[in-house]
C-alpha cells in the first residue's frame, strides 16, 4: 500500500504553494479534517507570501466547492479508477482539472505543473504515475468544452450524494440544482455595521452593495485591509446569520443571554442594539476570539465559559438567543467540506444536544420572554423537527410568527407556522445567503 506521506516531510527549498494545496486537500478529503482549521494551520506553518497564500486559499476552496463535478469528470476520463491508495495522484489530477476547467491558468502551465508536482511526490509509486497524470490532463485540455458543459448541466453533482438525496426529498430536485449552482461562484463577503453607522456611506467606502436589511455585500477580500476594520465599525456576518438577533426587536437596556455565543457575531449585534448581553460558550479558544471581536469593535458583554446545558445565573434574562451547535450544512458554500465529511450520524448526535440546550434555555426564560432558536443547518432534525417536538413537550411555549416586514424582500422564507427557512438559493440574484432555520418562541403563563 502506498504511503500517504505529505510533501511537508520531504519538501526542500522554498515553500511550494501547489504542494501545500495538495497536502491540505489530502487532509480534508482523505482524513476528513475540517477545511478552515486545516487551511489556517498550514498557512501559518508555511512561509508563503500573501499572494501565494491567496492562491492556496482560492485553489483549496475551489476544488472543495466543485469536488463532485471534478470527481465526475475524472471518473469519465479514466478507464479504471485510480487506486484508492494513490490519493495524492488523484488530488493532483483534481487540482489540475480545476485549473484547466475553472481557473484562468494556461493549459500548458496547468499540465506541466501538475506533472512536476507528482514527479516530486513523496512515494515512488506515485512518482511513477507521472505519465498517467500527463495523459489525463492533456485529454482534459483537448476536451475541455465538453467537460465544462457536463459540469454546468449537472450543478447538483457538487452536492455530495447523501445530501443530494436528503435535500431532494425535502426541497425538490429543482432546489437541489439551485443549491448546487450556488457552489459555482465564491460566496459573497457580508458585512454588518454597528447600529447608527450610515449604510449608504459605508457601501461606497467598502465598494459594497447595501441590501434591504442593512447588510453590506461585496466580493471576498482580506477584511483586515478594509476601511473601518481597525476602528471596529463593522464585523463580517452572513446576511442570514444577522437575522436571528433582529427578531428580538427593541432590546435597548434588556438583559439578553447569548447561549453558544462564540466567536461572537450575534453577541456584537445584540450589544450594538443596546442590550446588556451575557455571552456564554464552552470553548475557551472560541471565547478568546469573541473577546478579541468585542475589543476590536469596542462593544461590551459579560463573557463566561460555561456549558449551556447546565448554565445558571444570578441574573434574570428578558430574552435568550440560542444559536445551537449544528451540522452547519447551511454554510456549505463557505465550508464545502461539511457536505463530504459530515453525515447522518453527526446530525443525530447534534440533534440530541440541541434538544437538551433548548429545554434548558426555556427553563431560564421568564413569562413573556422571547427565545430565538437558530441553527445554520438545512436538516429537518435540527430545525423544524426540533421545534415541533419541543412544542409538544412544552405547553407554555408558543411560536411568535416572523412577519414579512421583519424580513424585507425575502418574505417567501416564512413558513406557515411563522418560522424561517433560509438557504443559498433564496434571493440568488443578489448572491443568496447561508442556510438557516430560525424560530421565535415565547413563554406564556401556564393554565
Ligand atoms: C453556531 S456556533 C455559534 C456562533 C455564534 N453564535 C456567532 O454568531 O458567532 C455554536 C457554538 O456553540 C458552542 N457550544 C457547543 N456546545 C456547547 C455547550 N454545551 N455549551 C456552550 N456552548 C456550546 C460551540 O463552542 C460554538 O462556539
């Protein structure tokens, strides 16, 4: 069996961005490591300059977003599948195909650099696959229009099989096609301004589009270089992720508990809306990021490391926001690895935790208080399944339906019961949004 050694152990000379890209993709595709963490660790450990870092980032995300389509093309190009053990060879071919079909790299460079990459592979058997890599990629160049057409005709191929079926059953095949198509381009960068900042002014300064709900939307970039970042006048938050906090209405001076708060997107939003926020999370590392975010934006909250399933406080809260840990399948455009590395077993496990957190959150809620439950998931078990079961076992809980004026221009996302189901295919012309399920609950008096 061929070793899956990484280039890291054999690299000599200056760091090679393509080798680093291949190593990251191997970790994510073969070893099911989390993409964002693996990428950041690899870049931090490398001495790549910022241009090469941007190349690695772009290539890794492109291959992961289009993995299903690229794998399909590869399957058609080979007479027999490349051995499972030759994982590096397959990765290098997928990278080569991405460059030939989806990037502006010259065909000549894409083929030659891929061949060089495999010629320098750590294992002799993979080095012996140089000829195969060359032949496959040359054929892909000759037939590129055919393969590009095949990929664009089947956008759903980029959604991993289990989710294609799940979401097909739930939303219909047309929606799955639209969800697949949302992977063809880089997701937008969404910015949320502090309350009181002038949206139109900042749209101009940030070269962004101002959406009806106040989101500033632009193309992806290194945010630290943008105006207003150092001054902490805004933070990055997907349009969908900014909706849950707004559903609490006017919270100036109210005590709000943000359960599962880190890294603090919603904490900053709640604090900016004028609430006295208590933000809890059980992850020390993520709370550190929350603290940094608060510091940069000059917003304040009481921050505690705690298990939200057992949390108790001397304070009584007016409202609670529970942004529960979930499969994150709704963020598949930003985290395409979830489609390939998270499955039904993860979802079932998380659903148990969500139900526990929801029960406990409700036990801390006063009569008349609002509880926002949300998950960045497109899975029934984590969304409406959770709330249906919860309402059955909690007779003093009711849904406070979201109204159309609360979600301008996306009223169609309000379900019959008044909860929200958001997804990348919603308002697709404007760039879509992450998938989210959001329910607003209230406790009423017993009897
Ligand atoms: C979806 S993320 C929260 C995102 C955050 N609300 C925001 O807007 O930036 C879920 C969070 O739940 C935290 N978490 C998971 N289980 C928890 C528990 N039992 N108690 C407290 N926090 C928990 C995770 O550490 C993670 O930070």
